C-alpha cells in the first residue's frame, strides 16, 4: 500500500512538473542568461498558448539588458503579454520593455531610436497580473499598433531604468486565429439557435 502511494505521488509530481515546464520558453535560473547583444537576441520557441520567459535585470555594476526573439507562425497571433511577476524595490520603480519586428533589434541601446520600435512600455509592480501588450503599442514616438500581433518574427528588449534589481515573469499568450469558415459556422449556429427559440 505504501509502495503504491509512493508511486502515485511520484507520478503526480512528474505530471505536474511536465505541465509546469511545458509553457516555459526560458528561465535564466535553468537556461542561463539571455543575450545582452541587440544584434544577436536569444532565439526562443513558442510552446503553446502560454509561453513564459523568466529573467532578472539590474543596473549595477552595469546595465543588464536582455534581448530575445521568437516567431509567431501563420494562423496564430500574439494576443497578450501578461506580466505574471515583477519584483522590484522600491515598489514605485519602473522598468523598460520594447518590441520590434525582425530577429535582431533595430536600434543601438546607447543611442536608441524609438521610431524603429513597434512599441514599448514602462511596467511596474502595479502592472502585475495585467496584459501590457496594448500599452506597448501606445509607446510615444514608436510605429505603434493596436490589437493582437499577427504572424511574424518579433524581438524584445528588457532592462531596468534605475539602480535597482528586478525579477520578471512574462507570459506571451499565443492563440490560433479561427479560420473564416469556422467564424461563418459560428454565426450560422447563432442564427439557428435564435430561430429555434423564437
């Protein structure tokens, strides 16, 4: 009986661990530091709907910039970026997160040109649990965007803006775009349902 219980407990642990790691694109405590080279971002790969990137940024003794890139396949879209975790002191501190088209970042961080960016945001502790994608699309001076981002390759730049340390967990939510035929069927089903009720 004890042996059976131990086997069940071990199986449950393995299943939980597998589920927990299934949506993890990168974790610096496991995979090492993300690239600090804007011309050579770390290549990441989409895992499913939820895609977590976990890392730290600091400012001293030098600015710790993080660059990474991934591709959204045809038929899918980046529908949200959830700031699942942002630990920083002081709590009023803001960091920096930018997005650009392509697999390399288009601007030198020592003399950034915001017009080359799709968008950026200055996330802080008050943003934890929220979608910051649309705020990024409203970044002043950038190309800007609204709504989900479609198929393509995107690069990201994250860093601290002051002499503080931050712990991040970003969840990139990737969803499938319904085919036009599927949308038509949903509309037809709604009409049929209303007729039956009437």
